C-alpha cells in the first residue's frame, strides 16, 4: 500500500516520539524520526519529505533553527511545530521562521491528524492546479512558481506569501475582513495567526514598492483591500 505522505518527525522525547510515530504509521503515513535538529536536517536533505513535525526544544539544533534551514531548501513543505510552549513570543518566532502552524502539548492524535490533513491537501491541490498567472499593475505573479516579477527584477515568495497574495488577487479592490483572510489562507481565525498575517502583509508591501500604483490598504478595524 502506498503511504499517505512521508513525515519528518523531529522530537527528542523518545516516548512521545514513539507514540506519534506509531499512530501516524497506523494511519498510513511513512515516518522518519530524528531525536535532534541536526539529524533531522540531514534526513530532510535526503529528499522526499512531504510534511515536517518539529519540536522546538531539541539538542544540537533547536526547532526554529531547523525550520529556517528547511525553508532555505523548500517553501512548499508544510512545517508544524509540536511544542510544550504556548507563549506568544514563541509562536510568533515560529511563524517568522516559516512555520505553517502550531500544536501545543498535550494534544490529541485526532487533532494532529486533522491539522496535517489540511496542509497536505493544500499542497496536493497546489501541485494539481492549473497554472495561475496574475497581472498586478507592472508586476506579474506566478502562483505555481512562487514568483513575483517585473521587467528587470524577480522576487521569490514563500508558499504562505503566495497563498495570501493569490487570495488578494482573486478579490482585488474589495475590502476583505481579517477573519475572512485567516480562514481562507490559514484555515482558522486565531490571534497568533493574525499577528503572523501582519508579518506577511509587511513582506508583500515591500515587494509592491516596485510599482507604487499597487497599494495594499489597511481598513482600520476591518481588514485590508488590494488596490490594483
């Protein structure tokens, strides 16, 4: 039987890692487990990983450092942090390193499986979709290739930036509520995800400096509007 997906599990708690690995394998996933960040990175570099589950506190390389290294190699592979920490600063740091979501210990396997399924379906959909090309003023945007370009420059986008920009492009010149954007791009409306979204909005605005006619406007108390 073909596995659902190949999972990289980086977790230094052996007993917890065994429980997660065992449950995921029962559900049809292929799991590669590493007990420290450096070993996990070497496993990722071998290729074929579809989704990463990373603990934050690990020896040799912590989860944040590992996530940054993974993001240097791939903008597409989903990264979920598994952590005992629920502090705001840690969540924001995780999103800055390129994480897609957080799941805080203790958690149910059902919750973890549901979160994984959301991101894997999104990745699969992205690969199977028709080529999505958009025109934004003087800029061109290729969703599939994660590229924003003009005549002389080309900007590489992360998967999350591309997802967010596509949603804005599909609803250009319309006021979009914050919760509406979060539900459609992140899959849920959450305070920490909202703070993360603000980081991505800032990044998109930097790219738009290449064409001052493109304005990503903040509608105070409501959300945003892409004027293009």
